[in-house]
């Protein structure tokens, strides 16, 4: 029966090419504009680690005090920690897992003389980083606590670095030279690029993950400076690396894994006790002002998805609604224009349900064709987006299979819904009136 209604729909659409074209164009424009904006929003607002986003928490401690808060602000502490505070938290081991870290960088000197030395982005961290953030490994594994304690010169490299230096082969056990120091490769990551890069949004939010990871204990021992965002409320008391890590400058990130809500509440109490102790020691002169935010709350706090992007999505769906209202009017004119045909079919025995199904199938066909053209407009819109948004975001704004399916589904469903009222009006035709008038 569906194939019969489908063939009737195609014939009906061919009989009114102007109205058909206008309806398809309205649907295509609405879908194209909406899905272009929504695709960008979807990329920016996605959950980067859905399996653990409710268990991973970013820690904030106010080590600057009220004087550093903006006038009329919200009393928020810095979004990073001083080395002193993050080191103290690391020593407490109060979570299931925890890691102190900071962004850095290295100059790679390849063993292959045909490859010129080049710069890579690095991260100094602890061994818990890898199981906490569910990093996949192609070869080897992460270093362990023993390497952290020994300040070992070991490294985990990403797939891109492994492909460039070792041709994609298993490089575990080989060496990589970073700033003149030889590091033993202990693991090679598979493809891993959480978007957004939630664990450190103070540098690049939607960029690639780091190329090289080394133990933080080793990095501090070798006095490897940070290459990320650093903020100071006062100059360090002295010069050099030691003065820098003793200062109140904030430049490290600290994440803790807390499996349950009770664990999170316990950790909050521990943070307040730590801040109270710092006040008792004279370091702080203000009441504890700490934050513990899971991944979703952290991304909201950091405004990873700007408010104007959310407004753009609302405006895009409003435009789609306007297009659908126009489509309703066109369908109403088309269906009511076939009153004679509908009345005749009713007179020869067609039920209202059969006529309803015929009109709904016709609406679905319009939505399908409009969706296909809307998909083309979405692709063109995303191509334009790549010339507007920053490179790291523009590269993500592309249609994958789920978004293609959503585009077609949205077009078909919204068009069918738009066709409900015109269909209802059309099947109310009284056969006797139509036959008499004819």
C-alpha cells in the first residue's frame, strides 16, 4: 500500500511543479541553515569523555584572595593552581586517581638526519593521567608510579609523532631526543583527541592533544618551564625556576577522579580544610574559596560554548519554523486545490484514513527531497564556516553519518508534522458537495 501512495505522491508533485518547488525550497533553506549552525554547536558542546564526565573533577583554590576578584564579579578563584597548591593536593592522594600537570614544549632532534628538528607540544603529568582520561594505546602503555618517583626520563608519544619519526612501527623501547635529553619511549597513543580538550582549556580548547607526555617529577627536576597559560598576581620573589615554582603564579592544572557523590563531598571538605590550614599558617587571610567541578560544570564555567553560539542555534531553529509555516500554507493550498479529486475518491469508497495516509506520504516525500537539498546546503554552509571560525573549530565542523541521518530525519519529520493540518482540512471534504458542484 505504501508503494501505491508513494506513486500517487510523485504524480501529484509533478502536476504542480511551481508549488512543489516552493515547498522543497522552503524546507531545504530551513534545514540547511539550521543544520549548519547546529553542527558547529554540536561539535563545541559535545561530551569529550561521556563514560567518566561525572566522575572527573577540576580543582580550583583561591590563593589570590578577594583583592584579585573583579569588582562586581562572582568571587570565582583562578581557573588554575599554583605549583605549591597542586603539589600539596598530589601528596594527599585523596581521590581514586589524581594528576597534577602543565603544558610544555620540546624541540625534537630526530635520529634520522633526513628529518629536520622541529617543535612539539608536550605535557608534564603523572601516570594517573592516562587511566583517568581513558587514553587508548597503540603500543606499550603508560609509565607507572615507580617512574614518577624516580623522575625517570621516559615518554609517551602520540600517533602523529610515532608516524613521523618511526614510520608508524612499534617504537616502544626506542629513544626520542627532546631538547638534548634522551627519553625512552614507553608507550604510543592511538588516535586520541578529546573535543573539547577539557583537561586544559586555558591554552587551546579545540586543538589537538599533545605530541609528547613526560613525568612531571622529571620536568620539575630538569626545570622545564611551562608553555601554557601563566597568570601572576605579583612578581615571583626572586629570579629563576625555583622562585617561579614557589610563587603564587597559577599555571598548573589538577584533576581528581571521584567515583561517587559522597566522594566528591568528602573531597570538598578536604579542600576547605586545606585552605583553612593555609589561613592558619598566615598564607591566606580570607575564608576558604574553593571549587570542585565535574567535566560538564567545568566546560560551562569556562564558557567553552559561547552564549552567542547558543543564540545562533535558537535563531536557526526559529528560521526553520518560519520556513515550515510557509510550507503549511503551500500544502494547504495544494491539498484544498484537489478537493474534487478527494471528493470523488470518497464517493467511490476511499476512507478518510486512506486519504490521510496518502497526504502524509506525500508530505514525507516533500520532506525527503527537501532534506536532500538541505543536506547539500548544509555542506556548503559548513564550507563557509571554515573561512569564518578559527582553524581548530573549522576543522571539526563536518558532516558525519549521524549528522547526515539527523538532517534527513529532521526534514522528513518536520514536514510530516507541517502536513498534519492541511491533511486534516483536506479529508474533511464532503463528497456530495464536491459531486454536486462538479
